[in-house]
């Protein structure tokens, strides 16, 4: 029973990482590009990075929403079909 619970938690964490990785990668790339542009142009505005990063991450989330929902539905159906064996 404990091994089953650990397997469920491991699968949930794996799914969480799989779903969030592309969105975080987009935020990382956009942040690096904006930081390089700030260094080149010597614009040292601290808040300039946030707006493009937020817009890029929201856009990536909207574009990946169908894939995310499929992954979550697969995980949900797997969790509902899993039934713990009750000991007698």
C-alpha cells in the first residue's frame, strides 16, 4: 500500500515537471534575451524583463493548453481507474 502511494506521488511530480518545463523554458529564454538586450543597449530598467516574460509564458501556456489538458486527463483517468486493494 505504501509503495502504491509513493508511485502515485512520483507520477504526480513527474507530470508536474513535464507540464511546467516548456513554460518555464520559454520564460528563461525570453528573460535571457531581454537581459542581453538590456546589456547591449545599457538600459538598466529592472521591470523591463517582467512584461515580455509574462506575455511569453501566457502565450506558451495558451498554445500548450490542449497538450496539458490531454496529459492531465490521462493522469486523472489513471488515478480513477486505480483502486487500492483493501486488506482483509
